[in-house]
């Protein structure tokens, strides 16, 4: 199945893109807080494609379904608020796991089609071209992005808050950003970061967690990770305590 993993993930992301672009409903679904009609439309497509391909699925929108030796952890639309409000920075995030090992990942910016991919041990790409993290070690030269609002300035050159974790991690992977971190009063779930985590590692980046949690799992424990272009920046960020 390994040879076909990314083909299936691409198919899933492209079919979600078509469904979202043709979907007329906007606003909240009313089924749970912060869930949009667009999330449900995208999730319906994801389940059809992935379960049909023989995967077990863990989805932000619908929980666990299907059966299979491989599990796909999916956020059908990461950055739903951006999507609903027409901000062109939202993604489909798909990570394939075998037990607690991430073996393939894909993140597609659904507004632009830009696609980040990785298989374990095979490097990472952006639209088919190999990528690498910046390797930046100097905090004062770093461009950092955050989920949530940092309580204090850490000495960065500039910072951003873009609203789609999976894509922001991929921007660390391709060298556009140097750090993506989760500040106080915010947290990430596995479907937000697992695909990006593999892509980052395969590009030479590193990651850790402020709470000391294992990141390579799809259990429901709250995590506050930091994703970095270099071990030096990672240690600096973790040394600050929770932001």
C-alpha cells in the first residue's frame, strides 16, 4: 500500500477542494461550536474516499470510522474560519499512521492548490520540488508564527498569526517561517499537526511540546507544540516556558 498512499491522499484533497468550491452553505453548522457547514461538506468527501480506499479514519469532524491496518488522521478543512470568510489560507491535512508512526503526510492549501507532501525517510516536497527548513538559529532574525497570542515579545524579528496550523508548520518546513508555536490559551489536536510534523521532520526541522507530550500519536491529549527550523530555536522556545 505504501506506493499508493500519497496518490490516495492527493485524490482525497482534490475531491475536497472541488466540494468546497462548489458548496453554497456558509456559517456555523450548529452541531458543535466553531464547526462550519463547509467542514461537514469536506468531511463527507474525506470519509467516502478514505474508507473506500480501505483506511481507518480519525477525523476532527466525525471521530473514528472505518477499519484498516493504516489510519488516516484528517482535518478536512484546517483554517475553517479563513475558508468561511474568504481568506485564502486554509488546508486539508492528511497523515497516514501505522500504529504510532507517521509514514506519510499531505497538506494542500485549498485556496491555491499548493501541496506539501512527505513519506518517512524520503524527504519533503512543495508541489513536487524538494524543500528544506531555513536552519535559522538566531532569534533576532527569526520570523515566528503563533496559534494564540504570546504574552510577551521574545525577541523575534517579526511574527504572524495566519490561522491554519498545518500550513504554518509547512511554511517552517519550506523556510518561509522559522518557528510556529502554540501560545497560552491555545492548543492543537493531532489532526492539526501530524501531517505537517512529518513534512517538517523530512525537511530538516524539529519539534517539541511545552507540556512534554508525545506528538506522534492521535490520542486526544491537549498539546502545545513548537515547530522549529533548528534545534537551537527549538530549545530557546521550550526554555521560555508556556508563552
